[in-house]
């Protein structure tokens, strides 16, 4: 894989991460499922070119695209953290509204299954 192909693979991976970021602006359960697919695709594209990344070393275009990809991944991470925080706080609020409070004064957990799972 020539260095130009490495740059293109990095660009394609970044485009998928950017798509995920656009989706995460409004993180409903359906959107999170679509976002997951976009991030998996980005990971696959990156894994495909991983054995050939050394060919991009010293290539300014490859370095620039790798930095853009890194920034996009960081942005997606912040958006995912925001989505997880939103859903956690919503769950706590729902617990307080539906199940009341514990003896310690904390919101009681609402009886429901988890819908969001994030692995770091």
C-alpha cells in the first residue's frame, strides 16, 4: 500500500468518525446505534491500513491526516462522554421521580435495563 493509500485510508476513517460526531449532537438510542456502526467502520478502516502505517512516516500529508483523525476521535470521545452523562443524569432524575429517594437521601434507581454501554 503506497503512502497515498495510507493517507486515503486515514481520510476515510476520519470521515466515518466525523459522521459519528454529527450523529452524536442528538444522542438518542437510535442515533447511538448508528454512531456505533460508523465508529466500527472507522476502526476497521484504520485496522486495514495499520500494517502499512510506517510507509506514511515522513509524509506530511499522512501526518496531517493522522492528526485530523486524532482530533476527530477526541471530539467523538467528548460527545460520547456527554451522551453518557446525559443518560446517567436522566436515569437518576427518572429514579427520583418514579422510585423516590433512598434513606440516605439519594435518588432511588428506576427499575430498567441499561441501553448505553461504553468501553474505553
